[in-house]
């Protein structure tokens, strides 16, 4: 049995996040500056200076955001995140190995493929969604536990990659619910619910 000191949660560094963050900052800042340039900045800056400004600003912003994401606190226990609204669970009628395989396939379909894998907590798998125009992506954490030979408990938590991101609680709750819904489409849910 592993002790608390044996647990080493997976934590990616700055280099892991920078390529995808810089692409998004170039796109969003380029669009915003392009609109501003055509309306206002064209009388002050030539196009080459504007392009250099957009590149430098986007790279600086991407460096800062990648650093923030890589510094977010890893979980050492699944229940560290308080409040039942942040995570969802189901007791599935299925063997542990089968459910783990289904969870991995599901995470690969919902997340960036190379981000899917063990989290560092026994039984926990993780994956990261792609950033969108509105957010920097989310981390999906799925804890799979064998309750008996035919019942496997799956607990799902989704949290934003950038911990300071506001207004994403509903999106992350929907992501966790979607994982449970897709799993219960393959395995019957035998959870005792009130």
C-alpha cells in the first residue's frame, strides 16, 4: 500500500504548455490588434512594426500564462477538492481492467492524446483538453477503484488549467458529467443514489 509520501502527482513544466498557449495568444491578440489597427493604430504604426509588436506581446503573454499553468497545485488526494459539485461519480457494473481501458479511450477522444496517462495517484488517469478562444483548457482527472469483482467506481473531476480562470465552473461540471454519461452508456450504473 502506498503512503502519502510515495505519491508523486504528475506535473508538467513550462515547456509542455508553451507551444499551444503561444498559438492561441498569437491568434487572439492578432485578431484583436488587427481590428484595432484598422480602426485606430494605423495612423501611428506601420505594418512591420505592428507585426513585431504583436509577436513580442504574444510571446511574452504566452510565457507568463504557461508559467502560471505549470505552477498550479497538483492534487495528492482526489477528495482534496471540496464540494460535491466539483466532481461526479458512478458505480459501474464492469470489471476494473475493462473500465480502465474504456476511461483511457474516452480521455483520448476528449483530450490532447499525448496528455492522457497516469496522474501519479494509484488508479487515477488524467488528460488535458485543448485551449479554446475563451479558455486555456481543462484537466480531466478520473479515479478508478474496484469495489468488488464486478463493480468499479469511477470518480471524475474537471478543473481549469489556469486556476485563476473565472466563470468556468459550469463548463468543467459539464465535462465531468459528459465523462460519466459516456461511461454509463457502456456500463450500467449501479450507484445507490437518493
